[in-house]
C-alpha cells in the first residue's frame, strides 16, 4: 500500500513537472500568434482590416478554398473577408462571425453550405475544426468561452498538445530567423488560402460507370440547424443581407452522387424560410465547360486557385445580377436531374 501511494505521488509529481515545463509554450503560441505568426492564424489580417469589412464569407474548407476577397472586391468595390476554416463546425461559424460583426460595418454575409454542412455531427468530427476556430478567434475571452462550450473532455488533451507543438515550432522559427513577421505580406489574402491543382479526370467509361452510385446523407443534425439559425438571428439584428451558397465540386464528384437534389431542396426551403437567396454553383449554367477536373480542383471537394478565380468571378456575376433587379435564378439549372441529363453534361462520356 505504501509503495502504491508512492507510485501515485511520483506520477503526480512527474505530470506536474511536465505541465510546468510545457505550459509556457501554448501561452507563448497564442500570445505571439495574435501579433506575428501568420502561418496558422489570420488574426493579424483581421486586426489590420478591422473597422472596414463590409462583406463576410463564412463556412468550412470548401469556402476557405473558394472565395478570393481581393478578386471579389475588385469587381464589387467592397471590403470583404474570408472567415472560412478547415473542418469548421457550425458553432465556429457563429463565434467567428459574431466577433467580426461587433467591430465591422458588415452589410453582407455569405454562408457557404456544402452538401454535408448540416449532416456532419460535431460530436464525432473530432477536435481539429474546433481547435482551428480557437486559433482564429481574436479575443482571449472569446477563445476561452468557445473552448469551454464546445471542447469535449477527451479533446482538451489534443488541444493542449497541438498548442505545445505549435509553440515549439514558433521558437524554432525564431531561432532560425524564419518567423513570419512581415505585416505587408500577412495581410494580402484576407483569409483565403489557395490550393494547387491536381488532375482528377477519369477515363470516359468511368464517368458512365460511376454515374449516381454514391448516396449523400440527407438528415440534418439539430445542433447544426440551431447554429445556422443563430447566424440568421445575428444578421437580422444588424439588418445584414444573407446569401446561402454551395461552391462547385469536381465534375466526377457531382457525376457520382445520386441524391444531391434532396440536399438542394432542403437548402432552398431554409432559404425561403429565412427570406434569403440560395445559389448552388454546381448548377451554374455552363459549369460543364467552365470548371475542368484536370486543373480547377485540389481534390473532389475543394477548388484549386484557378478554380477559385473562376468561381469568385461567377459569384460576383450572380451578385451583380441580383443587384440590378434581374432574375439570378436564370443563371442556374433548376435541379441536378435537369443538368446531368443534358448532352453538355455527358460530354466527358464520349471523349476519346
């Protein structure tokens, strides 16, 4: 019994020592990254533009790789910012958006909704997306509040480990003289992260063989619906215009999915209930030839930089059509069934 107590005492002492030695690293990471380390946070950018952002894009990695604020601003004469992030849960969108609404004259919010945005279960998605949200929140109080509300018991250890690891990386870069402290460089992308292109094209026979063979989860998670409604509430309180948008997937991905129309119908219903526009850019008329699997996608779910440039251009075109009072719906097919039944869609099946 005595040896057992001694073992516990030694273990507790060891863990306390490890904590004491490692604790400065996550503290240093969060404090330093708020001012300098732009490789893992856009806090420098958001602080630089604070007070003038009038258009915000919020969403997960699909939007992160799709909306190019600089390109959009050049066409629309706006000051926009991309708040999207990797595996960003709907709760994270609420937190990040709320923080920016409190310090910017936002007039337009664009909500990126992929086919699985509402069906993904935050309780089984893991900690990465939540930790990314904590990284991108500006205020310390908001970081702590979000962590306490959203991190599960088994996710705190992962969060601590990642903070320690990143803190160590900062120290390494500082010693090597490689820390990214150039403000002019750090404020160039406004939250957007470009991706290299990969050739996703298939043999013609594969397109026909894979046509409508993958089923999409249609059931929405109630927590996601609650958070989405919270975004609408925040926007209504400030009389902000809201747009719901689905960004393009690869040709082969859309070609293989069989029930995207069910997801589209849900989003259209939500948009109708909230009194906003919903545009699915997978259904953009002409997308069959505009977006090419061989160069416009990083993977099946994310656009490459060239694809993002094309998408941002047609998104601005849809906004301009809406602003002129014209029917923006005429720019899109009515359904996936209508689009995939055209000869233009099946052009890939007939290539040599």
